[in-house]
């Protein structure tokens, strides 16, 4: 008799397979499994139970611009931003929920492009730009369906024109830099992707108050599989159009996932705000400790190898931690300095380390992006292997 599969007893899948010393280590995606260890330690704080009869309706809050937004999720999003101080949520900001922030990114492109630019219409598609190196999904997602509404127009620094959507990712994926919009024109609009603007990755130096800001549980708490992101949107009409996109795309967003995300965010805030909370349940303290440790391991490994360079460490005063803190990006933007290596990703692939080539970010293939958020076992093997490369 074969052993029964774990899923037959209701156990979920576990994601990427476990690794051993000679495994291929896949650090191509930013899969945030590092955080599993933290959440294993939080007991029932982030647990939910959903009876069979609940979350059945399509609707959540018919009076809200975003009619499929769970009020409890809205509440916990605002509460967490007030606690961390990384983004403004008062003064009329709308909270919109999406299936990951990826769906909200698409919703923003739809909402910000002029409706006249349809197939057969006279207007040109809206140009979508971002400063290189830019997140590789931006061009891929923008041009996937070859929309008549918008099209990828490359590096913001070399863009000529007045009408555009500029994607501003800060801290930036892939290189961790702090960014501001580089284009300024009355008819240009910026979308701020603040997926990594959390204290485990960077000092919180100001309360961001841009027109459209995107966030995700994938990077804030590590719950990428829950597929929940949110947008903070100032303008009601833009919020309505973005909501319309999600209505036509997926008729709303999983309520079960929203309830889970709300409980996870609540657990994060509770650990800082409730008097009885335990210190080891503070997510951002844990995340910062972990990232500092990993970055120091990586810098040591690069130094031991001698053929790699990494971005300089920067720091600033963190208003959340009330102390000076260094940036510890979720990705390492690694350069191979060996003269004979043109393509760092294939060089590393030859040593069973999978990364994403700089060429996918509009940059030199001497660079690769390496995820810093994998599980300890994979990360440890990665740094050991890297240190041994000459
Ligand atoms: N923006 C950035 C900059 C990201 O790195 C990612 C995830 N890699 C996303 C958005 C998408 O996140 P989500 O899982 O919420 O779709």
C-alpha cells in the first residue's frame, strides 16, 4: 500500500521542495519563505476558521467604492500603516484590495490610460516607463495582452514625451535603492510600488502620501500564497476605475484570503500594541534581525570569493524603530567582476544557483538579482557556494 498523500488528510502543499548540500538552489523568484519560521512561532494569533456557510456572497460592503473589500481587512490595513508610519491612510484615502498587488498594478494601468486609446481610436496608447533597473514584471505585465490602452516604453530616464505612467518602486526591486519619480510633467502620472517599504528592509524615513501607492502581504508579512495586495488611492474616480477593472477581471477578490490577510495584519499590529504581547512575536524586529544577519553573511561570502561586488550599504533614521537603521534589501543586486564572465546568471547556473539576469531588468547581464528571502537551509547553502567561487 502506498502511504496516503498528506493532502488526503487536509494538509496543504509546502511550496518549493526541501534542499540538500548538492541541490540546485533556486533564488530566481522572491518567494518569501524566510518568514515561515516566524509565523510557526506565533501560535494561533494568525489562525482563522471559516464555517461552510460563510463568505459565500460576491459582495462585502456595497456602500464602499470597492464593494468587494472586507471591512475588517480595510481596518487592519489602516491600523498597520498608522502603527508603522510608512504611508498616509487618512484624509480621504481609499483602500482597494487586489489579488496580489500585481492585479492592482494592472488596474492602475487601466484606470490611468485615456479611454479613447482603444483599437481603432485615434489616440496613441499610454506610455508606461520606469527607471532601469526596473522590476522585470513591469514590461512583461504591461505588454502581455498587447493592449491598445497602454504599452511599455522602457527606461524613464531616456523617455521623451509628456504623457506617461511612471512606475516608481521604492525601495527598488532589483537593486534596493530609494527612489522618487524622475519625470515631472502635468500630464504624467506616477504609481508608487511600495511593496518593500517596511521596517525589515529599510528605515521608515517619511510617511508616503502619493496619489497611488501599492502594497502587498507577499513582502510585508511573507504571505505570498494568500495573493492579497492593497492600493491606497487619493482620487475617487481613479479608485472607481481600478475597482471596475477588478470587477471585470475576477469579479472581486477572494474573501477567504482577505479574512486571512486581515488576521495576519492584526497579529502584526497586536504584537506591538497590546500590553501582554511578547517581544518574540514582533514581525519587524524579527525580519530586521534576520535581514541584517543575511546581508552580513552575503558580504562575507562575496569578500571571501573576491569575484563579486554588491551595492554599498546605506542607512537613515527610522521613525518606526526610533534609531538609525541600515537598508537590508529583499534582493541582492550582485555583480560578477570576472572579466571573462559576460553573463553572471549562466555562470551561477553552472554552479547550481538560479538567479535572474540583469538583462531582464533593463540592465547589464553582468548583474543578477538574488532573492534574500528563502528558507535558512537554502540561503546557507547559497552563501557557502558563493564564497567558494573564484
Ligand atoms: N511589486 C514588486 C516590486 C514586487 O517585487 C512584487 C513581488 N515580487 C510585486 C509587486 C507583486 O506582489 P504580489 O505577490 O502582491 O502580486
